């Protein structure tokens, strides 16, 4: 630590303008840490295409160049940073299941911590090997749910004392007036269901469309907004096939009046506007092992009634009457849950109160304080070990 007792911290992560949920998360966390103070932050951007980055990005790592990982470790060691925070997701690092990352961690001479954005209950051999190694070698592990923390101990052999459960942060942007925003969007009098995020087949949106079509038979005023561009990795491999398939499903079901697509990468302000006008937020995801959902976290922070399939993060977030769970792969089940809200405005109001109260603990200022405490503890422990 420097003379001002400030931590000098580097993040290794994807970073905007790269369109990626981890990039947005890191940008939000870096911004929140700067606001609360006590930490100097810089970013090492995991790059896959020569992007132009903002000033907080000190240098970048070539995602698919194996030799870049060891060279980047050397640059981090000589950067003056007290520690490195690694944002981990299998798909953002090079090699099989992102194994190149271990070349970098092996070369580090400063302490590092890891935020695990995905903790798989049934990893393949390589996926498990990577997380086991990271858990052994890091100073601290951060995860966003208690179910993930339990998995880390029981399946990956992580030491419980290394693990910190810190919620996914949510923006502190004031919510707009629901009815006024609906009027502005031409949705006055509509019951708005929404899903936002980068489109990919694992999101299960076809079941959301099916549910909207079924629910609209009883509530023709219902409209389902599918908000977001196609995930760039999906788009590079198969173009807009998934979106076109979804659009055909809408046509086949005769649901053109009840489903709308907003095909672009949304700003945080736009996301909050759409969430503010929503009556129900829907995550019909197919993955039973979904460790965390940033979009669901945003919806909780906005105090929305949430209908979701029962992946572990949703089960945890929606406990105690904060939302409703539906079956996987079932438009009918999702539709029933949506109708429970549309038919009972008093239940909607009660759930919104509960969710908003819970979401206050997920605001970025509070989350940043928890990360700052974790960083300080890591560095002080390392310095204590050196002086012993």
C-alpha cells in the first residue's frame, strides 16, 4: 500500500466497449470503488479484437495468444499494484475452457483474488481443474450466491475461509414512473413483461414467447419485450439465426401484438427505463446450473416482480415471496405464473415492496464496500506474512 494508505488494485477482465456482461460488471465495480475511495483502480483488458479502451485500462491481454499471458503477468508484477482481481468466466480466456489463464496466475508475484461468475455443479475435467487451481493459488475467492460457495467447498475443495459471498451489484439510478414511461413508449394500458440481455439459445426465450402467447388469451393487453442485441460470439458463428427463429415462433403463434424485439445493445439508463415500466421481469433460462444472472440482479435492485425458471441463483434471489418460480422448458408453467401477477395487482404490489427492500443491499455502493474490505484484508494479510 502507498503512503496515503490507498490500495493500488488492478482488475483482469473484459471491459467496455466489448459487449459482455463481465465487462459491464467490472466497469460498474471500478466506478463504485472510485466513488467510495480508498482504492486506486486500473484495468488489464482481456481483448479479442483490438478495441479502443477508456483511460482506466492500463494495458490489454490478447485473449487467444498463449504467450501474451506470461508477458502480461510480468507487466502486472512490475506495475506497482498491491494485488490483482481476476474476473473469471470460462469463455473470456484462451485455450481449452480458458486454461491459458493459469499461465498468467503461475507467473504472478503479487497476491490475487478471483471473482467466479460461474460455478458449475457438473464441470468437465478441464473446467474443474482450472477452478481447483485458482482456488488453491488465490488469496480470496468471491462468489455471488451461497449455493455457489457451498459448491466451491464440496466439489472443488476450496477452503471455506477463503470464500466471500458478495452480491451482484445493481445501479443506483432512480426508477421512473411506470405509467408515464409506458405512455412515452406507446404502451399505455399494457401489462409489460420484459427480458433483457445479449440473446443466445441458452436464455430459453422461445418459452417466454410461448408463455406470452398463452397469457395473452386471457390478458390481450400483455406485451413481452425482448430487449437486447444478439450475443457477439453467437452472431459471429451463426448470424441472426436464433433471433430469426424466435421471430418465426412469434408469427407461428399469432403473437405479433404481444411480443416486441428491441434489437440493440442497451445503455444502463435504457435498461433501468425498461425495467421501471415492467410489471414482470422474466428469466426463462434453460441452464439448471446458472450460477448468477446480472439481469436478474438488476431486476431485483429495481424491485420488480420476477418470474423465473428455478436455476440456483433465482431460487436464492426469489426466496421469501420475492418472486415466482416456473418449470424449466414449460411455456404453460411460465404463463401460469405471469397470470398470477396479472390477475392479482395486490400480490404484485406486495412482491415489489419485498424485492425492493432486499435489493437495497445490492446497491453498488454497498457491494463496493464489501470488495474494498476483501482487498484490504488480502493485502494486509500478505504484508503481515512478509514481516513475520
